[in-house]
C-alpha cells in the first residue's frame, strides 16, 4: 500500500510517499480502506516541530473516512464494508489505516465519504468549544480566532444556531474575512482585534473567546472578555512557551479559563468522545452545520496541501483523496 511519512523534521519537502505492508487490526481495533484523509494544522506541527511524534519515521494524519476492511478480535457494532469516519492518533495519510474501534464511527445515512472525512476531529471539537466546554448561552457574544478554517466555520454556524447575540471572528486577510462571513459571523476582524472588539461591544467585551493560537493572541483574547467571561484554549499554533494565568488576570473581572483537546479526550475518555461525536454529527445531519471542503489533493500531493495550509491562505477544510 501507499503511505506518506517523514524521516526528519522540516518543511513540506520532507514528506515522502513510501510503499508499506498492509496493517492488520489487533484486539479492539479496526482496519479501514481510506477514501479521504483530513489535513489539519496539527499535521504541520508534527512535521515541522515533532508535535506529538513518538519517534521517526512518522506518518501524519488524524482523521479519515473510508470502508471497514477488517475487524480485530472483540470488535462489535461494525461490519466489513461499512462506511465509517475515524479519528486516529496518527497515520491517516495511507491507503489502509488501523484505528481503535472506540474512535471509528459509522457514517450517518445521507453523509457521503467526502463529507465524512471532515467529521472526526473538526465537528466534535467545534461542538465542544461552543457547548460542552464553552457553554454558550442564548444572547451571549463569542469571539473566534481562525474563523475561516475548518473548526472556525463550524463554530460560527453552531454559535449562530445556539442563539448567540453576536458572533465575531478573527482572520489574517480580507479574503478570509469575506469567506468567514458566509458561515455565521456577524463581523470579522483582520489582524489586531482588541480595540475592534471593544468598539463592537460598546466597551463591554465578549462572553466567550475561543483561542487555538496561544501566546500574545491568547492574552489579547483574555483581555477581550466581558465580566464573568470565559476563554477556551484549544491549541498553541504560535508555538510560544506555555502560558500561565492566575489571580491578577482572573479576579478583577471574575474570568474563567478552560482547555480542550480532542486527541487527549480520545486517549483518556473514548466513551465520552463517542457521546460528544454523536451529538456533533447530528448537527451535520440536520443541516445546522455545513463543512466546506475547499481543496482536494491526491495522496502523493500531501506536500502541496501542507504548503497551502502553511501559507495561511487556505480556508475551510483540505482533504487528501485516496
């Protein structure tokens, strides 16, 4: 079979197509013939910085869709040939992938394989940020970093459907701002956002801020909160050192800070992940959320997909087509 891996850290050029043996599922595992694999920013961080890489060579890829190839001992509730989506710790850039059965989800009726590849990480993450962790209430306001990306477009739609009074986004270019406004955003700020947020909210700030960037962007998001506001950190795309927050930042305005990682949830509480994913997938099935796929690449073009995402010009979701 074909697979994409890297043997050293670096730019997109370190990704190479290799021939590999077809893996067999062990106890509690499922092998899947992959149709599509999602491209995520975490894949780029793994390639460039070794993010969550246990050793080299390493195959990137966290989410996929396809058909069940084989079931390992003890697996029930799935059948060979069934169309599924799966969340993996790595390795989705391949013709055949083995995943834990707990993170393999039958595709809902009416959801095709192309759409299915956008579901495993993006939609449950977006749902958790808005509802489970962020606990957005009707009439509240929300500020979202990366509003034009896969998670950002899903969050905008979920927040609007949840009755948000205003959905604000932050992006890096006017083109991305125009794109994001098609997915639930009332106003989208390009670049600096602290002063525009204060102006848009008449000095009050927002009730909920979602930040995957970290560093100074996270601190600015915290400063943009209203009294009793909540911030959810769900990444550190900036690569800046881990931040700390305490009494001086939180007490004066009674702020709260939370965190979320879908990969950590998959490792530590797979049953809770399945519950969360079920609720999230329902939002795609009932039409609340549309997940825009803006570019597809052949498996051997994985480096091109990484270049596009790394240039920070991409919008929506990028897929590898197998």
